[in-house]
C-alpha cells in the first residue's frame, strides 16, 4: 500500500486530532477515489439476487421514525446508496418520496427506479462537488459512506448547499479508526476510516447545518453477540434497541484508535439528524 500522507500526519489522525484525507490535494484524492470506486461492490454487494440490506431497523429507529410524520419529500438524494434499498421505509407501505437520485461510483447498482419510485444514478466526482443546483433536494441519506471519502468537509458543505431550507440530512458514520489503514484489513476497503466525533461535529457546524439529534450507535461487542445468536443486529428492532442502550452507557469511552481490549467497549458510530 502506498501511503498518501506522512507517518507523522497519520499518527495525528490516529489520535483523533485530524481527519485523514480531509486536506488532500486533488491528485491524492483521485488516487483514493480510484482505489475506492468498486470497493463496496467488490465486498459482495454486486450480486443483486443475494443482496439484503442489513440496516433497516437502525435507520428507522434513529432516523426515519424521527422525521415529521406524514411529510412527503420531493427529491431525495441517497449518497452512496448502492441499489437505493436504504430508502425503502419511506416508500413501502406508504410512498413519501416523489423522486430519487442515487450517487454511487459503481455501475453495478444502476436501475431506473427504487421500488417503483423514478430514480437516477449519477457518479460522484473526486472533487466532492455534487452536480445539483442550490436548494434542490429536501432529503439526504448518507449511511456509512463519508468514511470512504477523503474530502469529507467539502462533501458535507455540498450537502448543505443542495438542501432546501427546512430539508433534512440523515447521516450514520463510524467515529472510530476502524484499525490502522496503513495495513490491509479484512472486510474493509483500502482507505476507509472513521471520522473522529469532535472533528465531525466541527465539520457539520462549519457547513451551517443544525443538529436535531446525535446518537451513539453500533456497540461492537453487542454486534458480536448478536451474530452468534444468529440475529442481524441492525435489521432487528429489539437488537437495535439493546445496541442503543449499550452505546449510551459506554458513550464516555471515546478513544478513537483502540490499542487495548477495553478501548473496544464503546459506541463505534454516530447517527445524526441534521436540518438546513
């Protein structure tokens, strides 16, 4: 693996002081983008017949259920949403979205609709620019995508730019390092890393977005137990509830890069609801 930053820079990032990749040049960003382009698809998502979205319960509990009841959305952007399956709870049984755009780098997911809702797939640009007019969407979903992106600050500012006044953004992201990204990690793409929570909060504030709620989620020891019980932890309402309770109880344990066993007893992600 060729390093895109100095060891001193990476060490500062592993301490959670900075976000690795957020200050990269356009040349570095392009290299990163090329590495990640088919990353998620190559981890097994390309086979549409076998694909099952594993996070409906967590998205409903911490996101969709907290949107204003009976609100309909004119244009939703699923940022990095693959097949768009994450938007299903807003379509079935009641259609609350009129039009969908999916922004995803892979050609493997392209269709012409998401459960009957007209949909368009567009590719992200390495610059992080989103090719939409100002105030052109009223809902953005971005679930475990930004940690694949180098220039997170710019992308979140683009979210703010394209959101209509009063529009919502639902974002779920890992807020721990996910290991040392200088080395290959099983089940992870080459560059993905979590966003340190204090850094993420500043990125959101600088973009001019209002935090309506912030919830710690994904308590990794519970994920391990759930899997041993044969439960998909975040497609189960009761398991998602247990995860939320444990994540709040251990929210004090916020070490970004785990170096010991006890460091892993912490919520490893954050779920935020934002409004323009």
